[in-house]
C-alpha cells in the first residue's frame, strides 16, 4: 500500500514539475547541431573537395607524361591465308649475299611484336598551363568563401528558428496566464453573488476567446519545436527545454566600416578566375615547347615460339618539339572573349554587392540601435499597463467596475506583453544580421 502511494506521489510530482526528461537545448547547441546537419554545408564541403581535386588535374599538365605501348601483329597472306609469305629471290641476289647463295626462296616473318615507351615533358607553354592552374586556385578560394557564406546563412537561420521557438514558449505562457486571469475573474464575480447577466456573458466570451488564443499558441509552439528538432537532427518525439531566455537588456554593437565580406571575396575571386581562364585560352594559340624521349623494341619471326630468340632490334631517341597552332577557326580568341566578359560581369556584380551589402549592414546596425532605444519606452508602457490591470482587478473585486473594462485592460496588457516580446526578438535578429553581414 505504501509502495503504491510512493509511486503515485512520484508520478504526481513529475507531472507538476513538467517533463523532467526534456532535453536541454541552448542557443549555441542548437546552432552547432543545425550546422552539423545542414545539407547545404555538406554540399559546400563536396564542392570544395571537387575544386581541390580539379587543382590536381590542372597541375598534372606541368609534369612529364609517360606512354607505353605493346603491339602484336600477324601478317596475313591475302592470296593464300593459310600459307606464310614466301618471296622468290632472283639469282643475282644470291650472288651478292653469300648467306643467300643457293637459296631461291626466302620466308618473310609474319609474327611481329613491337614495344616502346615515350616520355614528354612540357618546358614552356606561354602561360597556358600556369593560368589554368591559377584559375583553379581561384575556384578553390570561391568554394571556401562560398562555404563561409552558407555557414553564416545557416547560423542565422538556426538562431532565427531557436528564438522563434522560444518566443512561442513565451506566448503560450502569456496566453495561459491571460486565460487564468479571466477564469479567476469569473470565480470572483460568481462568488460575490453579484453576477449580472451582462458581466457573465462578457466574461464567458472573454474566456472563450482566450482559450482559442491559448490553443493557437500551443499549436504554433509545437510546430516551431518540430521544425527546430528536424533541422537539428533531434528525434521528433524528444521534448525540448530551450534554456536561453530573452535578455532584459542589450549592449552596444561595436562596428567599423564594412570593408570585406565572404560575398565580396567570392565575386572578387570570380573576376580573377575568369581573367586567368581568358589568358589561358589566349595561350592556346601560342606555341608549346616540350622535351621528348622514346625507346622502342621490335622482334619478328615466322614462328611465334621463336619471337624473342632472334631477329630483334632496339632504337631510342630524344629531342625537343615545338608545336605551333596554325589555324583553329577563331576558337581560342572566342573562348578568351567569353571568359573576359564573364570577368566583366563578375566585376559589375562585385560593385553592386558592395553598395547593397554595405547599406544592408548599416541598416541592420541602425535597426538594432533604433529598436534598442525604443525598448525602454515599451517596457515602461507595459509596466504601466500592468499597474492599470491591477487597479482594474481591485476595482472589479470591490464591484466598482464592469467585466467589460477589466477585459479591455487585460487585452491591452496582453498586447503590450506581445509587443515587448516581439521587440526583443527583432533586436536579437538585427544583431544576428550584423554578425552575418560583417567581416
């Protein structure tokens, strides 16, 4: 019996104190989890690795190239495919070559094996390889700065999601308190034995409205929490306890003139990448100087089994080769012009971005300062509304005011509570905007 009471007490205590097994989640933890789960950042990592691999491809053109080949051929006598090649020797050949004296026919080897290796090393390409490598290096920088841009966007979105979810928690608490106050007023009205029909109808209407507000607030809270858990990779059934609260005060943001951003770095690197590609395309019309070396081995015989016993020969050479493009139909010049125009377009985008982003950065700081300066006045208005509501409660309890006035004052206090909460949210997100746009 006592054991059953103990279990019941523990269950009741757990119910009263909320979900003791809820997962604590701070703002920094939420951002870290969302960044780790972000598909956009994973794609940015893949693009960066791809660009780094492309650098190896471009650099490979600097080094020597070795090509080996092995060829086996069997000569076929077209007139008599099953017979070997036999050549009838004129008598004078036998007289000239003592080894062939008395031989009127000679069999031509029809099994031939050739093997060789060739090495080619570029020496000077007039910037074709160097500019291509430089353009890939710029592409790597673009991938790095693009990843930083995406990371900032994801962190901003994570902070937005966290504070939105936290705001829905606060709205649920405000809506519940608002409803409890209305229910308490009804109890006071009916308990005093002075409940007029008009007051009862107004209070019941007020309670019904606030029940709907609480239901909507709980639905929005559950939706925001689910989205936060999905983005953070948390089990959808895991209850959350958001540990960070809206601050009571906000500090000054120290800032300087915006001089650089990841977006500007991306566009700047694009300009240099396209310029390097244009130079590389122009260099395709220039000569290429390369060193070459080759070794070849050849053996032949009428019998395949005796191929490597005799009748073999070796040869080798080395030297320099100058390859000069003569005519390409204007292909190189056209490709160079395309990349040059891409560079000009990126340069215009950079100039535009500098103006727009600098203005966004300045506006974010101005908005932060503006909202922060209004916060004190909003807090004073809310405190005065709270006092007015307390006065109305006291007057209502003594029968000196109606339920209509009490409901109006309560609604005004609720609206100011919501406005204060929304103002703090906007201040926090303005600070996140400054962080996202700044250096």
